[in-house]
């Protein structure tokens, strides 16, 4: 029995929305970073599901690239967070108020 | 037409001069600026005689492709309407340099450069036969004028400069939209002559009329868009006031005459009552406000509002007397008001006050000055024998043909003008000075006499012999009228058939047809001008 | 899947830039003291070579790497613009980093990496490559924003940029995945074919269009996705701000136009309605909020938001008409915007107040007395940004509004012009402060412009562009017309 593609889409939509809401309401940058990762992984679910549905390998290739880029993004992001933590000893986004948001 | 590129030289000589100015020694900046403006004047003068008065077509036309992808061209030309305005501009520029000789002591180089850039842009506006080229010159004037007022102006200069800038810029944004719409409606061209020959739907004409109106009415300035004018005039340095009053205001009325009337004839006719009403309100309101002013510059500024009311009134009469009178009045106002502002500048250099109360009874200490001031004031109030009389009288005759009531109301403006100007003269020239108020004042020196006398001479020359000016503009004005007042049906269709085939032929036909109809009116104009000869 | 060695020749500029970036990154720890200057010359030399290579590639479209990348006049247009901006950025940074006492060789490496990302973006013909290019550009820019590590403001800007940038990338990627599902391909020409066949029957297509619009909206700093712009522009080192405001915006527009015109061209009517709303909001917020700024960098940030709004007028017009003149006007606008915005930022970067930057509007007080030339140049840039002739800004606006009228949206042109008149107020306020106020402070720490040979080159290039293209835009115009021909 095969699972219809719409199930995957609903799953990925839920994961994606969780990520979006997380970015918008969490105040800790690490948590925000994790939420962004959720968004990216929702995308990966989509790609794999569509790839299977369309019988096209392009989607799975895309997943590899998305994963790699996500890893690079996390590396840069964590570096910035560490530098920020060193200078202001907090990673709570509400305490960054030198610039108006 | 090939030959010497008179107009290009005329436009770009001052601009090049402005650059050259930055390479000369500090001590000779003023002289170089004077030399450039005088050179420009000398170049412009031959045009007066080379101009063929028997033709209503554009002359000295120059053409070059500029931005082919939008069919924007560098096209210049002169007709009988722009010629007097250009000569007036070139005559005034050396005087502006002269009046600033000692009045401007800081950053002289930049000041003179701004004046020269202004001259380029102003001449460009009157010569441009391409709408985008016109718009470029029109807008290019804003920044130098903004700086002239803002850097070298009076105590409240920043406010006045920004007000001037925002008013005129806000007015002209819609002008560009109007131009772009015309471009698509008029067959993908920005050529002013071609656009003036097409016919557009009435609804479209009304929209574009409002877009143009916003730009031109602010510049004129027509009531109720005039509030920037007194501020700008009071704060601007004398040369700035002169340019503002004599040339910049004319650009608004020139715009009406060059664009609104020929391109949008139906809308122009439709809005005639509105324009006449605003003009008459401006005439009376401006004169009334002038009565109440204690500051000489403000008084002249409000008198400008009143006088420009006559110009717009004459333009929208659509008869030969009205429009010729209006063009005449544009030139006259430039000369007379320019002279008045120069006078105020001179007295300000001496007493450091522009208040009437501080400058009473100047005849005793400064007889030459007082004489000239009286001449300019009498010209401004339209005394027969002076230039303004010719213009205002013709406008009134034109108005009389349209509506007796309007003419009567407009005449009220002349009476009020007599009141405020004579009252001003009575105090400033002939009042009894309080001994301690006026120290020993030096009369005009040679430089100042050279500044004022040419204008005074022009006042009488035009006042007594207006015909050279009138004959030069006659054919061009006829052409405009032929556009606004529709011809009988079969002639119109004959004309329309000719226009697309050949522009040149269409123009000639246009003129031919109107001459037969215009004879009576032009004879009347001749009569009215001959009456005042001595 | 086909791959030929010949393809590598066609992406030689990209390869060269990446190689140069690696060389700079490797050499940086080895070199000491003044010899670090050689990194600047390596970078500039690479750009010069690339410029020559790309200029020879202005030719018909050649799809390479099985359609992942396309070499065409459109890409060449953006690449040449990007080389130019990058070159200016490097020259400006050379002086700026010295003033700021920032001695990072990596800096030039990151600029080149960002450039490589942008080059990939504008020559990508596949959503995958567009995504990769965008990420390479963004990751480099996050780091460059936070380069002033001693200054909390810079780090904070970096963090904000990173969070919102990553967020927008996520949205963009989700949009791409939905588009892939709806059309079965990530290649733009194939997507276009599918859409031409089925239209907007699939709701996935609508969703993905909206998500892509949002994702690109962040990159282009279009209201309401602009919140990061003023903070990041203010916090970042000014040379980086200039680079972001000009180059990253140009590259984002390059990719954005290719996706929406080439890939989603069949949905013109749908997306032009979306962008019409974004465009009006952008013009409104950008111009109105700029009125109340007291910091020049923030003011210029809002100005750059507003200018994206003007460019969007051209995009909306392009969506409402046949023919490519609408897109050509967008390209022209952004090219001209480059000169004036970069010039303005260059002067802000070099206005020093003691050891720090003079970036408040007050710091410009009386500049015309202390440094007439810098004030005159700033005047020209401001006049051009306000769109007053005879400057480049006017030509750009003329073409944009002409497209709007051509597309039958005269009211949009009128609206744009009204906002242009409003914007004149805050541009002219800077002129007023420079020219009409007397300098307050006469001490040594009074704000003054530090001139240097490299800065002179930057200013000469930008002001020449503003003035020359303001009077004679023909070469640029015909290049843009040629560039957009393939986007049909």
C-alpha cells in the first residue's frame, strides 16, 4: 500500500509552519536557528515526496544540496552567535537593542 | 535649417562659463562672470534682426538625435513668443551679475556659477522643442535656485528655499506624467510641434490640462498657489529675486501658451471661466495684499502676483489682443519688476533694511536713485508711455471683447496698483525723512547706473514703440489662436489631411487660413498700439 | 546528463573569482604588514580579467551543465554591473578598513565569494543553482556584516541579518519545493512549458508563487519584508553596506526577474497583482519613514527600499504588457541606481569624526565650507536619488514611468512621481544641512572627509556615471534592451 503524496505534503506543511512560528515567537537565537532548520527539513520532505511521486531524481539531488547548504548555514550562524555571546553575554534576541528592530 | 547653431551656443555658453569660473583667480571671478553674460547678450541680439517676422514658424531650428530608443531629440527653435523672452533673459543676466558685485561677498565663485547655470536652463526652457528636453531644463533650474535662496538668502532663507523647492517640484511631477501620456497618445513622439497638431479626446485633454495646470500655475504663480512667492522673494538675494520675478514666473505662462493652449484646445476653452476667475482673483488679491505690505520686497512680490494675473487673463482670451498683450506683459513685467527688485537691492545695501519706514525721503540724498525708482514704479502701474501700459491695455481690450464685467474687474487691479505704488513712491521718494533715520546716503555710482539705466531705457522704448515686438510675435500668436479656436468644419478636415503628410505644408496652410480671419483683429491691435504714440 | 569540458570555459569567470577568493584566504595568514595590500591587487586584477571574459560572452544563450547554468547577454549585463560594483567596493574598502583599523585579508576573500554567489544567481537557469548562488552570497554577507567584532552593533546587525536571511531562504526553498511538485522540474524553461500548458489550475502553483515572492521580497528588501534592512545597513561596516545595497540588490533582482519572467511568465497576471501591492507599500513606507531618520545610513537604507519600489513599478508594468521594454527599464533603473547609491555611501564611509564614522545627518553640517568637493558630489548624488534632471536618477525614473504609462497604469506613474517629490524632501535636507548651515565644531575632531587616491577613483567613477548617463544614457539603454531580449 502506498501513502498518497498529499499526506507527505500535510506533514511537511505542519513541520514548516512549526518552524515559521518558532522563528517568530522564540526569543533565543539557538531556538530560532533550530526552527529555521525545521523549515529546511520540511522542504526536504517535500522534495523527496515529490521525487518519488514524479519518478524524477532531480528532487533527491536537490535534497543533498539543501542539506549541505543548511550545514554551512548553521556553521556560519553558530559562529555569529558565539561572537555575539562573547561581546554581550546573552543570546536573547530581546536584549539586542542597539539597533531598532 | 543649417547654419550657425545660435541657440546651442546661447544655451551652453553660460554653462561652460560656469565651469571656467572655477579655474580663474578669485579677484577676477566677477569680471569673468560679467564677461560671459555680456557675451551671451551679444550673441542673442543678432537674433532679433535675423528673425523673420513674416513667418509664424520655428526659426533657427536645430535638431539632433538624443535618446533614439524613446525618440527623444535635441530640438531647439525660436518663434515670436520665445524670442522676446530670451532677449529679456540675456539682457537681465549681466544686470544680475552687476547687482551682486558687492552684495555677495561669500562664496562668490559658486554664486556666479549658479547664476550662469540658471541662465543656461532658462534659455533652454524657452528654446526647447522637445518635451523631455523642456522638462530637463525646467527641472534643472530647481537646484541652482534652491541654493541661491538657501545659501545666499536672508535670515529665514532655509524655510523659503525648501518651500520654493517643494512647491515647484510637487507642481511639476504631474507634468511628467502628462508628457508621458501625450507621448503614447500623440504617436510616440516628444516633438512639441507634432504634439501640437494632433487632436486628443476631450476627457484625456481635461486630465492632461490639470496635470499641466499644476506645474504651470505653481510657477506663475496663480492664486491660490502663490504662497511660496512672497517668502522666496523676501529671502532671496537681489539677483535671485530678479531672476525669480523676471524669468521663472514667465516660464509658467510660457508653458500655458506653448503647451496647454495648442495641445489641449478643447480643455483650454472648457476651463476658460475658471482660469479667468483665478486670474481676476489674483489681480485683485495681489494688489490688495500689496497695499498692506511694509516690506518693499513683499510689496513687489504681491504686485507680481497681480501683474501675472493680467498675463494669464490675456492668455485665456484666445484673441489676438489678449494673447499679444499677455506676451507683451510677460516681457514688460520682467523689465519693470526686475528694475524694482534691483532698486530694492541697492537701497538694502545702503540702509540694510527693506522696510518702507526705514527708507523714507530718498530724493534729497539720492536724486538719481529716486528718479529711476519713480520711473520703474510708474511703469509698473501702467502709465501711458511706459511699456506696461501697452501690455495691460491690450489685455484689457482682449478681455473687453470677451466679457465687459471681467474687464471692469481687471481694471480694478490697475487702480489698486496705482494706489499701492504711488503710496510707496510718496513715502520712499518724497517723504520727509526723520533726520536720525537716514545717514548720509551715497547716490548711485557708475556700476549701479549701468545696472538700472538699460531697463529704464527699455521701458520707454517699448512703451513708445511697441511695434517691433508686436510684429515679431504676431504670426506665432495667430498660429496659437488658430489651434484653440476651431476652424469651420471643412477647413479643419482639409487641414487634418495635410498634417500627417507633411508637417511643413500643414503649418503653412494653418497660417494661411487664419490670416484671412485674423485681419480685423490684428488691425484693431495695430490701432490700439498706434494711439499711444506721441 | 551531459557534461563537456567546453562548459568549464564558459564559467571561467566564476571559476577565476572563486580561485582568487581561495588564494586571498590562503595568502592572508602568510602575509604580514603592508604586503597585505597585494591581496587588494589580486582581487582587482581578477575582476579586470573577468570583465574582459564576460564582455566577450555577450552573445546568444548557451545552456551548459545540462541546463543548470545559462550564459547569455542578460547574465552578462548583471555580471558586468557586479564586477564594477565589486571593484568599487574593494577600492572603497581599502581606504575604509584602514580608517577603521580593520586588518582582515579575509574581507576581500568574502567579497569575492559573495560575488561568485551573485554571478551564479544571475546566470542560473535552474532553481537549484539560484538557491545555491543566493546562499553563497548571503552566507558571505552575514560574515562581512559582523566583521567589526569589537563593535556590538555590527555583531547585532549580523545576527539579525542571519536570522531573517535564513528565514527567508527557508521560505524561498519551500516555494521551490512546491513549484517542483507542481511542475515536475526545477529548470526554468521546463517550468515555463508546463505553466503555459496548464495555467494556474494547480493550487500548489499559486502557493509556490506566493512563497517565492515572499522569499525574494526579503532579498530585495521590499515592504513588508524590509524590517532587517535599516538595522543591517546601519550596523554593518559602511563599505559592506554599500556593497549590500547595490550588488546584492542587483543580483537578487537579476535572479528574481529570470524566475518570474522566464519561469513564471505564464502567471504574469497573477504575480503582477501581488507585486503591485508590494510596490505601493514599498514606495509608501520607504519614502515616508525616510523622512524621519536622523542617521544617514538609515536614511539611505530606506531610500534603497524606496528605490526597490520604483524598480518594482517596472516589474509590475512588465507583467501587464507584451514586449520587454518594462524589464529593460528595471535593468536600466538598477544600473543607474548603482552609481548614485554607491557614491552616496562612499562619502558616508569616508566622513570621519575623530576615530569613528560621522554617520548622523548632523555630522554633515556645513560640509560645503570644510570640504566643498565632497559636498558638491554628495549634492549630485542626492539630486540624482531624488530623480531631478539632468542626472542618471531622472533617466531611470523616466524609463520606469514610461513603462507604467505604456502598460496603461498612468495612475501608478503619477503615484510614483508623487513619492519622488516627497523623497526630494529628505534628500534635499542633507543638501540643506551641508550648504545652508554653518559648521558648528571647528576642532580637530569635527567631521571631515578623509580623501585618498582609491576613494577618489570610486567617487570619480560614480559621479561620472551619474552625470554622463544622466545626459547620454544611450549605450546603457541599448545594452539593457539587448540583455532582456532572451527573457521572453
